[in-house]
C-alpha cells in the first residue's frame, strides 16, 4: 500500500500510464495474495458458542453457584413431587390416628416404637403431619416468589426501558414515581398495600411485586442509558431500524444480563417477604401450608416444641440461601464476559 | 460553488448548515457545505478531528440528535430533498438506499446477536424477508465481502471476530440492501495497516462491481490517495478545497491542504522535522471573522494579505475540476 502513497518530497506527481495512482489491476493481484496470507491471522478462533453457553461454562466453575443450584433443585423436587413425598395431605387432621398436638418427631429408624405411626418432623398444634406441611410449603413459597418477581420485573423493565429510551419529562415523571415507591421501607409499604387490598396470597404477591418494581426499573433504565450511546445503536439507526424495533430488539436484549442477576437475587428477597407477610397474618391464610405462617402459628411453643419453629425457619433460610448463592454465582459468571 | 460537471449526481448537498445549540453558544459544526457525489464515484472527505466531516455525513442520514439541528440547506438524493421527507420515509432510505459504516467495527455490532442475524435483519426490515431467507442471504453477503467460511462466521458473535472481520461484517450489513450511496466514516482508522489495505480494496471492488457511490470520511490522506476519485478538504465546518485526487496531491492550492500533505510522515524518509500546521482548529462557537484558517496560515503572512482577516473567502475555480477557498488565488485580492 505504501507504494501508492503520495510522497510530498517528490516532484509534483502526474498520473502516468506506467505509474497511475490507483492501480486497480496491480492492487487486485496484491489483494489476492494479501488475503491468502492474512486471512488466517484475520480470523479469531471462534470455537466457543453463544453467550449463554459461555456463561454456563463459567458458572459450573463457581462452587457457591453449584451449592445454590443444589439447594434449589432439592426444593424444586420437593415442590414438584409434594404429593408423592408427603406421607399425608397437608390439611389432614390426624387426631383419630392416635396423635396429640405437638407430638415430637417419631422416626422408626431411630427407635420410635413401631406401634406409633411415623411422623418424621412430628405433629403440629392442630394435629397435622408437620413434614407434609413443610413439603407442601415449598410449593407456595416458590410459586409466590416467582410470580412476584416475574410481575415486578416485567413492569420494572417496561418502565425502565421507556424512561431510559425516551428521556426528558417521561423519564423524569416515571423515575420520580419510582423514587416515591423506593423511599418507603419495602416491607412497610407491602404491609400498607396488603392492608388496602386485604390479606391473601394473591394480594401479598401483588404487594411484594409493586414494592420491588423500582429496583428493576432503575437497573434497566441505567443499562438503557449506557446502551443508547453505544455505536451499534447509531449503526442500527443508520440501517433504518425504527425506534420501537430498536428498543425491543436491540436495546432490551442487552439489558437482560443484569436483569437476570437481580431477578435471581430478587426471588430470595421475595421469599423472605412473602414469609414475613404471612408471619404477620397478612399473607397466606391458614390452613394453606406456608412456612411463614407455620412459624407464626407455633412461635409461642419455641421452648416446648422447638421442632415446629425450627424446621419452618430452616426452610425459609434454605430457600433464601439457595437463590442468593445462585444469584451471586450468576453475577460472577455473566459480568466478566461483559468486561472482556 | 462547484462547477465541476458531474454526470448523474447521486447526492447533492447545497449550503448545508448543521448547528449545535449548546449552553455555551451555537456550535457551527457544518457551515455552508456544498458537496456532489456522482454515480459510482468515490469522494474523499478529509479534515482534522472536529472539522465537521462526521456531522456532514450524519446530516445526510438525518441522524443529528439534540441539541444539533440542520438549520439550512438542501440535501438532494437523486434530485429529491431528504430534508423534506417524513421520519418514516427517511427510515426507508436509511440502510436501504443510503447506508453507513462506522469507525469502531466491533462496537458497531450488537454484542448479543450473531453477525449473520444482524445482516439478516436488514433484509427483514427493508425487503420483508423471513428470518430463514434473510439468513441465507446474509451468508451470501458475507462471502461477497471476502469472509472465509461464511457459514460458520455467520453464527459468530461480535466479540469472537477480529477488527478486520467485524469491519467486513459491517460492510456486509451496509451493503445488504444494495444501497446507491455508502458513507464510510473513518472505516479503517481502528484497523491494522495490513487490514486497512484489504478493506480499501474491498470498497474499491464494491464500487467497481456494484456501481455504488461512496463517501469516504477520513483524516488519513494516504487512504484518500488510495481510494478516492475526488477529494474535498474540510476545515472548521466548510469545504476549503476540492479537486480530482491526482490534481489535489500534485498541485495542492489551499495552504491548509498543503500543510496536511506536508505533515504526512513517510516510511524510510528521515527528516529532522515533520512539517506541522501551527495552532489548532478554531473554536466553532467563536469563529474568526475572515478566513477561518487565517490565524494558522503561513502563506498569508508571506504574501502579506490583509483581506484574510477581514473577509470570508469564496470558493474560487482554479480550473474545471479544482476549486479552492483562498484569497491567494483571487485576482485583485492583493
């Protein structure tokens, strides 16, 4: 290429037949050679697959994420196969089967008399098999948390996308509303919402979702603000991509990574908040088995029947810990790829 | 005003003024630019950073964002004024009839989509093709821009491509819909010299094979010498010289152009000093009253011209295909 470069130290160049400036034929030959020589170096090794496969590989290396996933798989299995795993229906009162309220656990393997029926976590205050209730509780807890997070993230993402993309007064209005929501302690606000809507599972889910919308809105908005300035967005505009398509097909997929991480961590929070609301009697109503309300029902028996408090609490912790570990692992797995 | 007879002009920019209304004042990024690009012609647009090259090209696509605004002028594309079109009509022109490639090839590709799917999307938007047909055409396009093993590359993500590869993908995207005009904004700046040569060849090949008109925006005169048929030199928001490439390099007229050419370092040429143009590009908010280059102009001092700081020079025809905005060539100016 340097052959064709103008050299100012030369006499004024006039294009001549034997040395034209744009030697197309000559450079054609050179090009073919160059391409042959360089195409090997021009190609980066791309044996790796998609984004998610890379993240997947990364996450398997994280011990904490593996522990989190194991904890959660056990919970998921409990929830999915509850009718098979639980020896009794969760609502069945067993007084006619020779049990009394708050019986301690009876496990035949550990020397409990064979003539007594087996209740591995004992009997609760209303004569129901505690283990069965714990198992069914996984269903309510997981379902409620997932639905709450799904609802909150969909609305939060929508708000964040619109605020970040359109900016101006739209942004100001939406984000100030979000700030108002965020200025209340979340549980307090959830209690207010439930008080207005009335207690119950659906309302508790709604309350927790509404309270967490601002978190998602903020994260998505900030991603949109940075993505909007990326060169590929200008490139897309130069290709004639419309604003809505740009938002939905170009910007939104780029906000997914942080969204997935905080949604995973958000499930942990939602689990805890559902349990809290139920503990306060504002969430899931008896007799539906829910760990928070089970904890509340037996909280006065901590010293006389500690197992009835301990296991419900343990399950809540198990669930929260699982999602937190998985969320942390996901963040570590996905973030370094973005930095690369 | 250019009087160069250009047959069958694809793009004609007349008196374009694009200003940015900032808190500190009005930045006249483009201030009365006239440009004409003929069919199948490669026009080089040269100038220092901040002289308005990119703003000119973004104005053509009407992608100037707040606080910028096109305040004056016409941009005729095949005789139709782009400034009079609705946003929707404009969108159907972008990427379809006029497209653009950018300086940062990797950054200009969306990181979460494969190269192939991004090219395919152009077909989806402008030719209403289905995904599958679009993907097939994307692979074809990748092959056309000289990407080896195009089927595998189509499935690669941008971070898996090298700079040169990504620039080829960008070019494939820009050419997908068969545009009549391609604007290349510093297409080779971010690339290795060897890859630069390949990309330049590729663009020349595109012009020869498809008859696409190309505007190459660059600050690198070497690239212009390689590729352009005609060159416009921009300084502080206006065109200061325009000529056929050979003429411009052989007989540069404007002191700024001469300075630019003189400041190219050459491999194997050892000089004590590299020629430099003293001073900096003037503040576009507070432009000098007369000729914008006057404060940095040595030729003016040598010739002892007073008019330069008092009056704005007009473009003067040196000959048929050579115009310059300088009082040195105006009769009676001395």
